C-alpha cells in the first residue's frame, strides 16, 4: 500500500521581516517554488513574524531573535528540513546569529541546506572557524555566485559547494495600485531615471558616505540636464536608512526640484513593476539592479561589495568598484550607457535565461533532498527536473 502524500515540514531562516524588499523577494520565491513542487508546511524564522505572515502565504512565522536556545530548539524539532537563506547573511557581523539555528538542527539530527546564500566579508578568524565548522555538517551547500564558493573554500570548507543563482531572479511583477505612477511622479513626457542608495553599515563597512553622496548628487544633476530626465529614488529598505540616505544625496544637488523619493509601501513584485517605467537606473543595492535586469532596464551600478560585482560579472556588464570611481568617470560611464542602452538591453536578455535556470536548480536540490530523505514518498511526490 502506497502511503498518502505527506506535507513536508520545512523551516526557512534569513533576513526576513520587512526590512529589505530584496530579501522579501528571495523569501517569496523560495516559498512559491516549494509550494509548486511538493506538499509543504512552512515555518519562517523571521525578524518580524507579523510582517512575514502579512506578506507571505506560509503556515507560521516565529520571531527567532527573541527566542532562547531552548525555545528555538522546540521550534526546530519535528522539521523535515531546515533551510538557511537566501541572501547575503554569512558575514562577520551576522553569521553567528544565523548559524545558531543551523547548529541546533544538526544537534537534533534534522537535515539542513543553504539556499543560494551570499558569503562575506569574512575577516574575523573566529567567525571563519564557526562558518567552516557548521557548514561541514550541512547536507547541501548552495551559494549564489562563484566568489562565494571561492571564499568558503579559502576558509576551509573543502566539500561540494554548488553555485546556483539568486532566487529573486524568479520574481514576477505584481499589479500596482491604480494611481501609483501619478502619486510617485512617474508620469509625464520626460525620461525617467531610477536611483538607489544605501547606508554604510556592517555589510558595507568601507563605504564613505560623504564621497558617494556627492558622487550620486553630481550624477543626478548631470542626468537631469543631459537627458532631460526626472529622478526617482527607490528605497529598498524603506523602514531603515535608505530614505534618509536618498534625501542626503538630494540635499547636495543643484536641481532637487526634479527628484522624488518613493513614498508608498510596495511589495517586491510591485517594486519590480515600478522599475519597468524607468529608462535607466543608477544604483548601489544588489536587488535594485537585479530588478532592473529582470525588467530589461539598462543600469549603471556602483559596486560597493563583492555581491554587486558578482551580478555584474554574471550579466557581463563592466563597472569598476566604487572606490575607483570619481565624478567624471561616473558621468562618462552613465553617458556612454545611455547611448548604448539598446545594446545593454540585448546583453541582459541574452544572459538572464541561464541565470534563471540556475536559480530554479536550487529548488530542485531542496526537493530532491527531501525526497531522498523520505524514500517512502517517492511514488507520490515527483521531484522537479533540473533547471540546468
């Protein structure tokens, strides 16, 4: 007698809870892909459980950072799989926090995997050792780009590391509120340029705010004059510091009357729909640039970290790191990108399909792991085919 199809109990942990729309896009895709593939009961280990339950169709969410180790253990017990990721969460300041639940899962004999995680910076030898010790026990390691795999190898993770791609590559646009474009000053006959800025923080410790505020202010004034464009800033972390950082840039501009900062609260899919209306985007945040690529919008990046450089490498788009760019060089690059925007669109179109296939492969590996661990259900649950 064949067993009835079971709902696999899966826990997902990452930087979720409404802090960053790029991270919410990642969670949305992971949840959607799992739900399309297998019967699944999902618990999200979140930084804001109420926000996660409001945004995502999951069975439960837990405020993991408020839990003691004993409470976290009770929440993890009974899971069929614990997933860490995606997103850039294995870096010096946060790795210890995120790896606590992975370690608990190991001690309870629960299978684990990393889901297209980003890695680095990892300069602290103690954190390097922790990451190495924990990941040696993970059933399947997937990272989102080749540089992440090399960094893990450099700190001593000598085992199979599978390079896939950012889950957000599979995000779909969502309908906008009826008046969104007019409310956000995104209508009219002028060209529209989207911009994104971020704060200097634990994930970007080497950023010099005064330098890049001036750099972007100068670039925005140039685009207003050269392209007859209006500028819209897209805060990816609206509740955090992106809005303040955007206004700090505007404060240094000569033409601030031609600039607007998004004020509405949007889902990741709606932000994807808004970016479609831009003629060009210029920015720093990884998922802002990735969203532009998904919508075929040419972009100019200011690579403040290896993860942005990894996206540019995958898309075959050239740009030096932010610390090697001055105002003249950035303006020249923007001007050239504007003239070549149809070529940039074609390049993005040619490179995205293979990246999306790799993103699909992460879900295939998760589902295959679950089925391999529970062979009694193989006849009733069919693993998705490889995206490769």
